[in-house]
């Protein structure tokens, strides 16, 4: 308490209550800061995992696409060879 008159009127119970409220608020603030930091850490890890997962899926899709294109090219070549052979 900053005001002398109020400080003189304050009972030990009032001071104890004010001290307890201050300590409780400080604990709450520290807990909140820790929680915010933990959430940020979890969000960062989730984002990293998501990026890795997306990249893995992209690689797999690309592999499948390359295999499909190769298969289609082989089929086109076979058809072209058959048509040329028919013409000969």
C-alpha cells in the first residue's frame, strides 16, 4: 500500500490477503506464460510434421505419376508398332 493512512488502517489479515492475492496472480501469470510457450512449441512441431508428411505424399504421388506416364508411353509405343506393322 502506498498511502500512509490506508497502510496504518490495514490489519495483518488484510496484508496477508493482499500478499496471497499477489502471489496467486504471479503464479497464474507464470503458468500462462509457460502454457503459451508450450502451445507454440507444439504448434511448431505439428507444422514440421505436417510439412514432412506433405512432402512424403508429394514424393509418392510423383513416383506414381512417373510410373503411370512410363506405362502409358509403353502402351502408346506398342500400339504405334502394331499399326506400323499392319501397314507394312
